[in-house]
């Protein structure tokens, strides 16, 4: 089974390093020097990690054969994909791989449809679900237990209990302000 473990960001410096948006709980294992990773788009890879270091809270990687800023910048937005044993599951009950959460239907606790998870953004403070609504707009849902009350993989849904204003339409917010 293949898992997206990172997304390459912008070039850092002039010697071929890139910033990396980590998408794994085990970067020290999956993004270690010597790791060979498939890529999306496939034509960009495979890439072999030559070095890695943390700088100002961000992981920086250098890949074999990438020696300058131009080559590093050409890798921007490439997804890094690791081969994982299909039997390997997250250790904790409330941990999930991104691929398990992608395309889940998002509903509120009362069953109201919110949309579908199209992306998961991994931020330093918390993860965010990027949810595409039926009208094509997007809403960001913090993946914290106070808001995401249940993940039901069998039913392919995520149940949320959003605080006021999190998923309200701008029109609803504007009309409520006018009424005040």
C-alpha cells in the first residue's frame, strides 16, 4: 500500500534543499536519509533522500541529484509516497492515515450534510479537514475531538459538532449581523 508522507514546498537556499510539509506521524522513519520515495507526479521520481534537517521548525530535505535552487524549485508541490505494509495500522484507536479520511462524507451530529473531505492540511498546531460543500465552496474543519466527534470508516463518514460560525454560510452570518 502506498501512503503520501509529505509534500514538497518551496526551495530553501541555493544548494538544492526544499521545505517539506510532513504528512506522517513517523517522519524520522519515512523521511530518513537513504529513503527512496515514489512521487506524484510519477515522472518527478523516484527521489532518494540524501540529507534532512530541521530549520526554524520546518523539515528541510535534499535529494540525490538535486544540487541547485532551480532543480529544487522544479519539485515544488510534488507528493512523496512511501510503500507501507497493508497490515500496518496506526497504533492508537483515534489515529488515522490521510488516505483513510480522504473522501469521507462530513455530517453534523443532527445528520445535516456538510460536504466531503478533499484534503487534509497538517499545520503545526492541528490538522484541518478541507471539506468541499455541495455548492462547490470549501470550509476548513479543525480535526480536534471537540469538533470531530466521530470517524466511522465503515459508514465512510466524519461526524462533527461545529461551534457557531464554523460552517455557517457568509450570507447567514451577514443576515444575523443585520438583525442585531
